[in-house]
C-alpha cells in the first residue's frame, strides 16, 4: 500500500467527520433557537432540552470520530506490515488528517466567517482552524493507528494462534 493512500484516507476521514460534526452543530443550533423539527422530542423546559441535546451532540461527535477513524485504521492496517512501516504510517495519517481539517476548516471560515484577510477577526479565525486541527487530527491519528494495530493483532492471531498450532486442543483429543 502506498503511504499517499494512507494520507488520503486520513484526510477523507477528517472531512467526513467535520461534515457530520457540522450537521450536528446545525441541529443543535436549531434546538437552541427553538426551531427544531417537530420529530425531535423535548425534555422538560427549553433550557433542559438545549443542555440535553448539547450533551448528546458532544457524545455523538466523539463516538463518530472514533468509529470513522478506527474503521479507516482497521481497513488500512489489514493491507500493511505495521511493525515495519509504523513511522511512515503514523506520519501519513497525521499529515493527511491535518490537511483534510485545514482545507475544510479554512473553507468553512471563508464561507461563514471572514470574507477577506483584511478582516480584524482573521487571527481569531486562524486560531479556530488551528484548534479544530488539533482537536480532530490528533484523535484521528491515534484512532487510525489503534485500528491498524487491531488489524495486525487479528492477522497475527490467524497466523500463529492456538487453532493453528494445536495448543487449544485438550491433551486427550
């Protein structure tokens, strides 16, 4: 597998996560303004509903991030020898996910934020993109690496597990 493929997969994982995260933020904003679709249940007062949906969105964000990145890592890890290539793999994932976040984060800031670099809030917007990069790229790197390690453990177990060498059979079998 080419390292470039790894970086692209990590970038796509970051982009997918940011888009899903943005969708949940929009839903949270609708709930906060009281414009939520009628199919969403309310929980007590408006403030309690806002707090509950805010917490649910925060939990969902982290679970979605973990699921996407672990899945990408597992799929990629089945195609490489992680022991031999772990440094290149980790760097490709870190760089790829950071590039994905920076591209989407910058585009979002330009669409919804500053319209030009003369805007006095540009520094704040750059910090927001940097913060998003750290909050997304670091966990993606860790989760992807963990997913790849799981795939390697599965491969190792299949090659030298007890079912292969007979150690799982009782002595009198």
